């Protein structure tokens, strides 16, 4: 039987970790979604982020040009920072989570749960509440579920959980 890992303590410089996690997640998830939209779905990056904006602004956001695409991009980064802040708070308040993250493959394991969890909450609760319609379980939905592990969960968890003394 192995002795439990010691608690490595809360992350050093939590604000820097939050900024890094939010920016990195916004960029990686934005690139992932943009590549899917353009290369596989025959759409544009502008339409992608207009679609994001339409969750708050309504369907007319799809006709708003670069202005509403810019609003959608800001919303996208806002969500990335929000979920990064949630994970940071969990890590700061939970010694057991910090020990788990410090264990073998802890960051990857946590990201494999946290990323898809984010997609489930967003696609099954937040977006349907805003759009007042149920989710559609298409191939795209499943691609997003799987893609949220490497492109959302991993940047958040790795940025927040970087160990002291290690290059974050």
C-alpha cells in the first residue's frame, strides 16, 4: 500500500494561473472550433462566433457582421475564463484535489473529466436555457464532447495545476 501524497498546497500566483488558463483555453478551443467550422462544416469563423453571440443577442446576431462575431469572441473568452476560475477555486479549496493532480497522470485524468463536464453543463443546461430549446445530439455534439478533453479541460487543468518550482 502506497502512502498518500502530501498536499502540495494551493497554486502559487493564482491570478497568473487564471489568466494563463483563460487565455490558453480561449485560444485552443477557439482554434479547434474554427478548424471544425471551416474545414469540416463548410462555414466560416465569423459565422461560428456570430452563433456564440446569438445565444445572448438572439438570431439577429447572425446578420450582425464582424461586430457580433467580435461579441461572440469576447463571450467565448469570458466562458473560458469562467470555467478556469471555477477550477482554480476547486483546487484552492480542496487538498484532496491538489493531491490527486500531483499524482500519476493526475492532470490528464482530471482534464479527461473536467473538459467533457464543461461541455455537458454548457450543452445540456446553459445553452438550452438561453436559447429556450433542447440540445440536438448530432455528430457535432459528440465531437465537441470528446474535443473538450484536449482543447478545454487540458489547458485549464494544466495551467492551474502546474507545480511550484516547475515551469508553469
